[in-house]
C-alpha cells in the first residue's frame, strides 16, 4: 500500500470512529513496513482534533497562500528588471511555501514544526537587515511590517497546531511512538 493511499484510508477510518490501535491492527498486514504505518498514523489527526483545529488550520493555510503569492509577485517584479535567469531561483521559496500550504490543507502532522522553524528562520534572516531601516521611508517600513506580521502568525499557528493536534511529534519532529499506544 502506497503512502497516499494509506493516509487516505486512515483518515476515512478515523472519521468512521475507529481508534488508531484498531486501524494499526487492521492495516499492519497491508503495509510493507510497520514503521511506515506508525508514521502514517501519527501524521493524521484524530477526528475530534481535526474538527477542533479546522478553523485555525484554514487561517494558517490562507496565510501561507498570501505569503506565497506576495513573494511570487514581488520576486517577479523585482527580478524581471534585473535578470530573467534569477527568477526561477527566486521562486523556489514561494513554491516551497505552497508545498507547506498543501500539507497544511491536508492536515499532515509532520509538516507543522518544520514549517514553524523555517518561518522563524526566515523572520530572523529578514530581521538581520534591520540596521538598514534608518534609510527607509514610511512606505518601506509599512511594507516590511506587513510581511513580518503574517510570518509571526504562521510561526505561532504552526507550533500551536503541531503541538495540540499532533502530540506524537517532539519539538524537532521526532516521532514519539510510545504515545500512540498502538499495542493497547
């Protein structure tokens, strides 16, 4: 059974009210490696958590779409004047953001903490240029702040959802197999 198929089947069974240990027993013969099945079960939230955090997850999704589209537009505007050869490289980061948005839309638990860490690293990188703010006019400062606020919200929401809806992952993304209680 392939990853995508297993994740879809696990989601359906959780929506039908089955527990993760029941799903583990049922699917363990259909998946080649049991360690993969454990990862798949940890990646999919319980139905109650999916419903509970659905609104916040959609906010995170739309923030990622907003950030991605704004970076694509700004990259295209700025780099089209400089070099068309640099444009594909500048679009890598926005397309990575779109990949994270796709994973957030599908509620994949292994993506929230890396998303939060990458957003935090991006925020620190952009704040490293803060010494140049003295040369900015009020419009430039407003634009800078308008990019910081969504990034800070992405960081907060990614870590919040990652912690609450997916308690089976540690801070660094390590899987806590014992907390899944699959052998219960």
